[in-house]
């Protein structure tokens, strides 16, 4: 498999960031609402938030897995490329050095993967909060009746 150029990787990362930015802004906005208005939000509002957050989670989690896979494959391809180049040039090959160089080569993808991972973890917490709120609200209603 051919190694992607740094320019190709940068373009890909920029394209993905452009796709995910509206979702990241939405997470930030909903997080702010949770923080500022948690004590006055209604159960219906939490249900709407949960639905939105679940949709965002599905999209971003898929993107995270795609980027994770691509990062792994590009790192592996670059490692093989370095190994092949050493063989062609009849030079000594250092797997340790090649591993470090490969990780540096996919740095932008790894950084994007980390950003997506953080967003997905935040989403999981927010969804769990919505579900807990709904659960305790139902429990309270059942106790009152």
C-alpha cells in the first residue's frame, strides 16, 4: 500500500475537522446549558438533549473509529516503507527508530483521534446524565403516586 504524503494527511485532517466542527460546537453549547441550567431543566428537555447527544455520539464515534483505523494503517505503512527503503539502500534497519518516525509521521491523525476520543467520552457522560435524570424523575413520580 502506498504511503500518503504529509500534504494528503493534512488535507484529510482539515476535511474531517470541517465535518466535525459543528458537532463539537453543539456539544460545547449543550455542556454549557447543562452547567448553567441543570437545576431548572425539565425531563422533556433532558429527553431532547439525550436524543441529540445520541445522534452526535453515533456520528463522532464512527469518525473516531475511521481515523483510528487510518492512523494505524498509515503508521504501519510508513514503518514498512522505512524498512523497505533500508533494504533497498542496504542499510541497517532499526525497528525502534522506525517506530518513532512512524508515530511522528501520523502525528496529525493521532491528534485528531485523541480529540475525537475526548469528544466521545464527553458525550457518553452527558448521555448518562440525561438517562440518570430521567430514571430518578420516573422513580420520584412512582413514589408520589
